[in-house]
C-alpha cells in the first residue's frame, strides 16, 4: 500500500514530524514526512497492509499533546520503492493551509531539568523541547524550521545536535527551538543606561526587586516591567513613572498554591492558570491579602498568571515571596517594547535596570487575559498562547478578505476558505505606531497564507484610524471596501463561533458609530445574514461634548439627571464647575449627537455613587462599579421598556428617590439592566440570544440576563473577546454573506 497524506491543523512546532517519524519506525513503513509551504505537513508511506494500518492507528491514538489535526487528505499513489523513512527537507508547495503554532508555556519536564543540578540544562533560562516554548513570537516565516526562526542565530552544539538527530529522544528529536547553556541565548543584566551589572543576572535581579527597584524583563513576546507587589512605595513609584495612576497591574506567581494566598481560585480558574497557554486570569481578591492595595486600586479582582518560561520560573523562585508585578513594558497607548533599544529610549524614565537576552523577539505577543463571569469563561484579551490560531466557520468564503477591526484594544483579522484568523492583540490604533503594527501583522498573515484579498472590511466610524488603513489596503489590493456597523459586528463574532446565520443579539459596550449617526452602545438586534433590524435600544440622551464624557463621568451623570430635574438642581449632585455645567446645558438644548451607550450609563451611576468620577483607563468607572457590587443584594427597581426604548433614565430617578447602601445600589442597577435587556430580546421570540460587547463580561449584567432568560439559551463568546478584540472576526463573518453581492 502506498499513500500520500496531507495533514493540516496545529501540526508544526508541536513535535509532530518527530512523532510521525517514530511511529513510522514502529510500524515498519517507508517514506518521509516534511513541512510544506503553507505550514501543513505531507507524509508519504509505503508498506504492507498490516504496517500501514498500524501507522494510521498510531497516528490517531498517540498524537502529541499540543498537536491538533483539523483536516487529513489521503491519496493512493504509485509505489516509489523507499528503503527507509526520514524527515525530508521542507517544501514550498501550498496545498492545504495549516495553523501557525502559538507560544506554549514551558512544560514540567523542562522545569525538572532546570531544577536538576546534575542536568546540563540546570538553571538554564531558555530550556524548551518539542512540546513547549516560544513559537509564533520567534517566527520570521513558515514553515516552522529553525532557519525560519530567531533560533537560527544559535547553531546547535555537539550535544544538542546529537539529541536533535536521535529519533529515540521524544522531546528533542527534530525539535526546532532547543538549545543549552553552551549554544543557546544568554542573559544579561544592565542599568537602563547600558552599564553591565556583574553577578548571576537572575539572583541579582531578584535582590534588586526586593530592594524596591523597577526592572524591565525580556520575555518571549515582549518586555514586562517587574516590581515588588508588597512594597507600596515601589508600586506607587512605578505608577508615577509610568503615568498610570489607577489601571491594575498583573501579578505573576510561581504556582497555584502561592496564588491561593492572595486570591480565591475555583477549579475552572485553576485549569486556566495551569493550561499551556498560561493566560492572566482575573481572580477575586482574598480579604486578608497583603498585596499592596495600589496594585489594583478600587477593584475586587486581581490579575494572576503563572510563569511560562524558565526565566520567569527562576526569577520567581529566587524572589522571596514568589510573586511579582509583571505589567506590560510600554508607554501608555503604545506597543510593548520588544528590544533593548526601545526600553532604553521609551522606558528610560520608568525602569532602573534591564534583564534581557540576546534572542530576537520577531513578533510582539502580549499576555492573554481571561475571567469567569457567572460561570462563563470570557476573554478580555486573546493573544499569547491562543494567537494566531484560526476559528473555523460553517460558511465558506469565495474570496479572501481582510478586516481591520475597530480602534481601541484592536485586533485585525484575515479570512479565507472556512477560516477566520484573528491577529494577536494589537492595541489602540489611534496611535500611529500601533496602527503600523496592525498593518504589519495583517500583511504578515496575508503573505503567509498567500491571500489575494478582494474585500477589505472596516468599522463604519469614519474618524477611526483603522478606517484610514482599510482604505489604504483596499487601494493596494484593488479590493472592495465594506463597512460594518460596530454592534452588528459584535453580534456576528459570536454567531460565527456557533455557526448561526440568523438570530437575536444583545450588544452592550461603550460607543459605536450608529446607522443614524448617533453613538450606539446598548442594542438588541434581530439579524438574518448581513441584514439586521435594531429592535430595541437604551434610551437616547444627548452626547454633549462627545468623547470627553467618557473621561469625566459626572458629565454623563449631569446629562441623565437633566431629564429628571432642572439644571439648577443638577448642580447639587455633581462637582462640575458652573462654567462646564452651563456649557453642557447649552449643548443639550440643541444636541448634535445622542447616545444609547451602556458604558455611559454605568459611568454615570458610578459617578453618582461616588465610586469613580474621573476615568484614567478604559472602562474604569464601570469596572469599579462592578467591583463595588460584590456581596450586594437585589432591590426593587424596574427599568421599563417603552416601545423600542429601554428607559435607563428611570435608573437615576430611582437613585435620587431611594435610600440604600452603595453595594446594594451598584448590584441592583447592573442586575436590573441585564434583566431589562433580556426581556426586550425575549419579545422577539428567539430560539437563543447572543450576548456580546465589552460590557458582556460584567458579572452582574450577565447574571441578570441569564437568570431572566426564561429557558432560552444565552450564547456568549468562547474563542474571542466579547469586546472590540472580536470586532474584526465579526467583520469577516459579515463578508461570508456579503460575497454574494460581488
């Protein structure tokens, strides 16, 4: 029997070719295995019936843990007469596209070697094997071969080369990223000005951190900034230097047992923490935690993640408390630094020392962030460990497409065949440097998969910088430019995951450009294909002054209250100056734009309850409102639905007319808002309801939706963030319906 087998899926960078080689020897088949140009794998086998049958049995039952077969094509071919089985040189033919391997957290076997004084990789900060280590972050191009990665700068020493060629060495045979202290990357510790610090870099760094210094640490996808989380002065110093007064910092810990000292961890959260993807997981703080209150001020959750490289492991092990702040090494609004030059230029006034290595970071990959809300696992950021895995959809794209997403916390995407491929997290594209990153990675994936886009999709907001990029790309590829409404894209991103072509969706977030020119953000839509009806929405209020209202929540509070009382009385509830209030009064009499934003409602409630009156980071008033609701009880409040309007002004009428504590009020408002949204959606008699948008991660809004769904299934995203990180994927799914018009 003679077969050519083409396998696609996650089959590169996960020890797949060595695995195929081993089972071929065990089965006594002849032939070869090799990577192809599209990053798929081709296998040729020849042998008798029994040998070939055994090969296929082992292929499907003994697959390496990180590998995933998505598609396999088996073709009977003429016999060549192979005399052995070998790993052949990679080809350039593109037959069936395959996954680019994401970065995989260091495995337990590699850590055991790092801890073993008798092992030649003892205390080696870059230990990896076929089943773990950096992948996407160090790839220049496909296929995943050493010469196509940053490891090409580190030729294998004799001992590593022997391991690499040994088919009996399961973890290192043909493993592209392996190295050792003799031939691999090296660590250096310097002052931010470039002066070398003597001594063991890890031990000295741990000592400096314990003394209150701030250190930039080079990981696999970018730099972190590390500081002692138990030292108030050090954390406050970092906040002052980074000009980040309130936004929470993430904490990296040595193990789950350490995390439990400072946060509550349930089984699902523990599984996420321990997973090979190693995301940051937002956990509920313990009341007796002695982590500095300045790490996540005003919040009830702390972002924890476990080490995912030997470097992080060794540093945390050396540091006495085994927990460190590990926040992104960037200036606010700009991409994370990926080289030492960036750190010394852009973070010279932030960090004191730089712990770095001499392996290049080819692709920036930020940490992924997840949380569990009302029993649902939800992404806040999908990046390291998950990107750039694609999402398969039921509908097939006749033409390749590019989607540029929205603006803030942005992610781009490409689409081809039945695949939606989101980029890693890019960031806020209102900054030119970040916009360039979006273009860079969209082009990288288009080039990698040989795409010839005929459609470029963007948000309808003409002022977005990403919309400018969409026009540029459409011109470059002579493609049609298609604009997709922001909240419809939110709903479609979830519909794509569940293979839905019609249905009802709730989209709740900050601001999105509406079809009527107003600022939408609290919508219930009924859709079929690329058409939708906006069936219900939160009550319009004037958006006087525009986006400054998001920065100063009391402005929105004043606007909501002005629907209930005269402006003279409004003054009693806000601390705005007379000049600003007078300006608001004038603008609301002849408003140019109205808003139905969920985010602005939550901001105004947060301001009214005295929780947050000045936004210093995206979503802060609403996030702190959610935190303040922990342990609250549900009070009587009805948010009525009048025609197509969910009357949120009634929330403020209730607030000014009743007595309550802040916790109960915060809980009640958020829960009842969810209740009103699902009641509106149920009026459309749906089989199921999609919930998406940035506010869909809110514990209490989601609880209000789920507990009042009357048995109707509520669908939330599983593979994408409900926030703007999912917009580009929704845009690609839109193209699957729109293509019939081309």
